[in-house]
C-alpha cells in the first residue's frame, strides 16, 4: 500500500487541472484527499499557532487549520490583498505556513532566512519598500534595527489570541490568476545585499506539475527535507510533499550531526538539501552504508563537487544522486545529471537542459559561442522569474533577448552537455589570462587528505591582476600537503606559465580558526574571502597560526614568507 495520501487517480486529476498553481495547490489537494486525518508532515521543532495550538505533526486537515489560523491572525492585523509581508521566522515549517496563509488572503509573502543577520534583513526590507515585517520573537531591536524598520509595520507572530473566529469570509481562499505574484524570495546574497526575486502563480509551478506523475517511484516513499524552508527550493519541495500527501520530515536544524541523526531516525527514501548540507554530512565520519534506506539524494542550487558526490554515495550505496543546477531566478533547476556509486558524472558537468528549458553560451555582446568556448550561460525557460522586485533596470540587464543570464560562465561539448566553470564575479584574472575556480577545486578535492577547497583571486597591487589562492581544508586529523596542491595547480596549462612569477599562486592550509564565511542560505561568500585574505596573510607572517597553519607560494623573493 502506498504511503502517499493521494490516490493515483487524484494525482492525475490534479495534473490535468489547468488552474493548479503555486498559490492554490493546498486547497485543491485538500478537496481531493480522502485521508485528511492521517499525519504526513513531521516537524523537527513544533509550530505554535496564534491561538495557542501546537503541532509537531500535521495531517491535511491540521495543515489547513494551521493555515486558516494564520490567515485569521493576518486579517486581524488588517493585512489585505496586495500587501507585501516579510516573514522573518524560525526555520522549519513556519515559512511554509506563512507562505500559504498570506497567499490565501491575497497578500504576498516575502520569506527571509532566519540565519540572515537582522541588520541585513531590515535593510533588505527597507530597500525594497515592503510594508510589513513579521517575526517570531527572534529580533534584538537595537537602535539601528529600529531605525531601518521605522516606516515598516513590525508584528510579532509569537503573540497569541484567546478566541479563534469561527469562520473565514465566503471568498476565502482568494482565487489566483496566472500572473499573480505569490512570493518574493531573496537570492543567496553572495554578491552583497540579497536581490528580491519575483515568483508568480504559474511561473513558480512550472516544472512542479510533472512531480505529480513521476516523483513517487515506490510504495514506501518517505522524504526528509534539509533545505532552508524560507528558500524557494524549500517551499517547492514542501509543495510537492503536500500535493502528494508524502510522509515528510521537515528539519529546522541543518548542521551535519543533526541531519545525520534525523536521517537515521526517520529512514527516508528521498533526501533533499543544498550542497553545503551534503558536505556537512561527509564530515561526520559515518560508516559506509549509514543511510541504507535512502534511494535518492536530490541536490539543487550549485552543482556538487565530484569528490563529495562519491563520498555521499558511499553512505547510501543504493542511492542515485540527482544533481540540479539552478538559482532562485531560474525558478527551478534547469540542468540535471544523475550519479550512482559506480558511475559518478564527470567534473563540473551539469548535464543537459531539462525538458522545459533551453540553454546557450554567449559572449559579452550576446553572440552565441560554439562548443568548447567559455562564455556566459543563458537560459530560456517558463520557470524563469518575471524579474526583480522594484528593480526593472536589474531585470533588463539580466535579460538578453529571450534568455536570462544566470551570472555564470561555462561551455558545452559537442554532445550538448554543459559545464559550469565559475560564477562570473569569481573568475580569476591572472597574468596568464582567466582562471576558473570550480574546476581547480575539483582537482584539489581529489587529494585524499582534502575535505574541501576554496579557490579565489585576490588583487595584487599595483596591477589589476589577481593572485590565485587555494584555501585548503584538510579532513579532521589529516595532513594535507601544500606542495602537492601547488603542483596540481602548476600542471594546468593555463597556470604553468606563472611558475616563476612572484606571489602568483598560493596554497593556504586552513587551521582550527578558519571558518568559511557563508550567506544566509549557507553558500560560501568568496567575496568575503577575497576581502580578508591579505589581512589574514599578514597576521600569518607575524606568527598567527590559527587561521592558516601553512602558506606556500609558487615563488617568493628571498627572505619573504
């Protein structure tokens, strides 16, 4: 018997419903569900409604009630159709429930990752002119935060009401049109203050409809989601879980030890997460086969590194690793590749475009480049965002004809496979020409003592060239060899000519004091690594060994460190 609460016929009916979209899927699913009292969402941390009810699991009926309670609460605070409401609440089920409640009354949810510093969250809200800022008691209102939010109505959703209204208006939930905005979701913020990405009722649902027919592979499917649920990817997979009535564990704590323990306790067949969460699982020192029930690992956002995929598949030897390459602006991963324990896909290959997408590689003038030449990745897909909120100039700069520029550089081969070389802002301008950090990181991570690596370019005055720096994180207790890393880099044809140039290539071994700076969604901020490198290196030269335990340059003047 299938673990899904919805029958195949009900799923087929939903699939054929042309009005189904990101703003109404709960209500359409509820009408078709015949097992409304069976729990299917299991929460790591309980959710408390404004009327004092606390849930650590949700059936379809309880999910609808929790959404209705939040909708009542929002209406009581005079939030109406068209209002933009920031929800800065604890990770877990909360962002999803606020998303559903606000859409049901015609307001637009603006989920903000709770790991984003409050000062940045407030600046993001103010810069975009959002009218409301809802939190759950997690804000320390110092003077600077109060100043940023001075023109925004701030509401604490942790306050409770004693009496629940008996009914909702007869027009609840409000109907959705195809182009209605259903969410503003922030980007990862790797290049500064996050951008506000628009998601609409139909656009955000494009690509998800197919999951009604193909996501469930066996009768005993169970999913564990370790996404930040405030991210569009988190909302997307909870949307899927709801439409399928799929037993799903929703995590609030995304550290490796917690995720590993939750996997072993819940025993999912499907695991969904971002690359940084998968990387944290590798660092737990778990034995091979530790995740024996997992049959699918689904990654989205940045493509995972080959070495990490191999190590993950050792933990779940019967699993396939679905590696999706996408971004908030793309609405959904637009490239997919699949690896198995005995067949890990080649380095930096992101696969071929999904059936709903097409891709091109363009030069700076918008001309298409042939196979093998590196340029800017451009995507055409019905999943692509309508644009950035309140920033038409930025939207137009990212559009080139009918294509969306992703901000990445790469190339494709004669077979139509695409390869991701770097973020455009992270390309390293060496004296020998551009160098791409991601393929170099792949090579370094093949060394057995290396846990992770971050390759960056740092300015080298007085010219505008970069020094290429490899920041190497060894496995716990392992002794990585900086000379071996340096030789790997110098063996690359594009870098070999730099062998004799002073301070052209450096290898830094990370110590206990090194912590890669990350944004709210967990992505490493290479921008921050670049900004702090020379100060950290100067401290190393004066004897500090907590952050860098060793630094080796390709060539340094006599007497220099």
